């Protein structure tokens, strides 16, 4: 294990390939829904379920921010507690490797 600049331990057992594979699977589900005329993100959210399917561990999700990067500032965040990528509920102060800064 190595220490990041903020002093937290970062697991080394996940490759960049694993992360990209998880994101690709999520994108594939969304694209498949578009082909058949269903919005899987909107449908899942409307049903009270979060649409993300990538396991939190594979994207190193953490329930606290990484600097100024946090779910509430991410383009994948669906308020109040869902993510388009990560499975299960997330908190607005959370963070993972799929963070994308929300456009201003
Ligand atoms: S930081 Fe990660 S968990 Fe949070 S909303 Fe963005 S993609 Fe989802």
C-alpha cells in the first residue's frame, strides 16, 4: 500500500482496466436502454432505486470528499443520494474515482 498526499491509504489491487471496465459496463447499460427506448437511469430512479451498477469498492468510493471533489459537485450525482455509476446509495460528501466535475 502507498500513502496519498492526504495521508489516506489507497488500495493497489485495482487496475485502471478494472475501473474502466466498470464504467464501460454502466455506459453499455445506458446505451442499451436508449436503443430500446427506455431511460434506465430515469426509470430506476423513479422506481426508488439508484441506477448505478459498479461496485463501490471497484471505484474506491469513500463517504468523505477528496479535497474539493465530492459527489454533490459531480456530473454523475443524482440528488439526494444516487449515482449514475456507483451501485447503491451515496452521500453528497462522498467521492470515487469516477468523479467528473459538474459543468458550471
Ligand atoms: S464522485 Fe463517484 S460516487 Fe460520487 S457522484 Fe461522482 S461518480 Fe458517483
